[in-house]
């Protein structure tokens, strides 16, 4: 059953007022699928009511994307036209608030040649990346989700479409803390305050590295960038100081590790959906900071392609702590959507790191950030390593240690923090 219009309007307002935190006089770029135009218009109206000067719509269509990859040549798909570059430059000039409403079919590109997908992504990402770097830390943005029938049936293939949609809607609303009668804005303030407090505590500890252990074979250590901060939930627009919540839902506290300084093996605890292809039951082994071996029962070739998207895609750009009690994890199923699945348990990300975790990072060039240890890549792909018995130990420069995670959640000594 589809939620009531009142509930959908409440969700739209939450996305706009808490997620994007649209301010009076700002322009907004709203990205949504063509079949979700009704909800997109609710979000657009919420933007205008928040004071937006102009709301532009960017439409997508899974069916059209599949037709492109089925019939168009790889070289053609890899091109970025002048008008696309002009639109990217306009984004750099205007610094609009960007709102993404995800509702994609996880299988939209299933069966398409993974090499073709990877090559097109690599080519287009190389063009887009300078524009993306130019706006990083200088605008507000948020990603939220809207259930669609194909996404719901992917998650619940044994149910009818109506039942599957109801289950997925229930899960989405639960994870973004919305009910018919509550005040989600107040709940989100308490939630983001709690995550920010965890990040502040981690920043006080001065850890120089982390050690991960679990019985599934994860045995891994990673060095942290000196002075880099732990962040979580809220971010600040470096241009105007406005706080926003870029991911809804969000449960993580994260930082960027020192690129090229990690050792050991990480074992994934959930499948990874990437480019409509599934990578499952996989592990990655790192030596001297780079992935040197990987193994997957499903998607081995795709995993290898991911690790070779560019020279730095085999290194880490993020480590994130998420307790197994996360509402996303408690839903008990795979969402086939990274926005949700990364917020189920602890994870790491291959590829690009976050300049904003560095002191003064928002004003740095990427080259300057790289000199301090930040990874730079055309990809940023999260995968989940939060086993139920995962332990994470924080190690300080003097060698002293402190448990951060025990049995997949915050250590008992930190439970009340």
C-alpha cells in the first residue's frame, strides 16, 4: 500500500528541510526517475516553500539507460558532449543544492557486458571528476530513496508486487524515522547529535591506526591520516556554513585513511550491487596499501575491473563505523542499494577519499590533499565488513590501544557515550 499523501509530504519536507536544508534564494537541482514525477514534484514544492529561487529537474529512465548500453557503441557512450560540459560548468558557477531521489531497478543493466559498463564509467568519470572536485565542500546535497516496483520485487521476489512495495516502504520510512504521527525533524536532530558526539569522542582519542578482526577471516590494519577528523551525519557547506545531512538514512561515523598504508584481508559480509551486477561472498587482500588479490564466488571479473578502474581504485578512501543495531540492519534484508546497505554495518570504500576530513581540506586542491595522504580516484565504492563478532581496536602513536567495537557494535565501555 502506498503511503498517504500527508506522509509523502512529510517525507519530502524532511528531505528538503533536514537533508538538503534548502535556504532562501538558493537554486536546486533535483534528480529523479521519470516514473517518480509525482513525488519529485512534492519535493520541488517543498523546496519552493523553503525559499528556493529556482528548482531544475534532471530526469532519468532505467529503460532508456538499458537501451543505450544495448545498442549504442562503447565509444559513443564514453563521449561527453559540449552541452553536458556546459551544464557541469554551470553547476560549478551556481553551486546549486543537489537532491537525488533514488528508485532505480537494481537489475536495470543486468546482463550488459561488464567491461563495457566499466569502460564507459571510467571514460565519463574522468571528464566529470574535475567539475565534481570543484564543488566539493561548497554546496549542500542529499541522497534519499523512493521505493519502486522493480526495486521492491528485487528485495522480496517471493511476494506480490503490492506486498513487496508495502514491505519496502515500511523499511524506508523506518530507516528515515518517519511515522504518521511523529515529528521526524526532532528525531533527526537527536539522531545526528548522537552521531556527532561519537565522532567528537573519536577525534579526542588521537588514534593513528585501526585494527580489525573477526572470525570470518578479516585480519586488517589501516593507518589514519594525522589530523584528519572523524565525521558523521551532518556536514557544513564551506561557502555559507549551512549544515545538511547528505545521506538519508545515515548511521555511520567515518574518516578517510592514509592512502597506501594498510595491510591484511577484509572479508565482505554482504553482497555488493555495482552497475546492476552482484559481487557476492568476496574478500580483498591488501599489501602496502594496495589490493593485491581478491576472491569472489560471484562477480570475480567485475570485482577485478573495479580494482583497476584507475591507479588508485585499489586503495581505500573511507573507513566507517556502524553498529549492527542499525535500523537498516534490523530490517533483515539486502536493499541492493548502497545508500541503505552501507548503513547496515561497518564498511570501507575503495577509491576516492573526502577532502573535508582534512584540516582546511575544503580549500585544498586535490593534489594538495593527496600529499597529506588522501586517496583520489574516479570511483568510491563501499562494501560491508561488519560481521557480528567484528572487533575494531584504536591504536595511538605511543602504542596504547583502546577497543572501539566489540562483537559488531560499540565497545561496552563506550555504550553510554
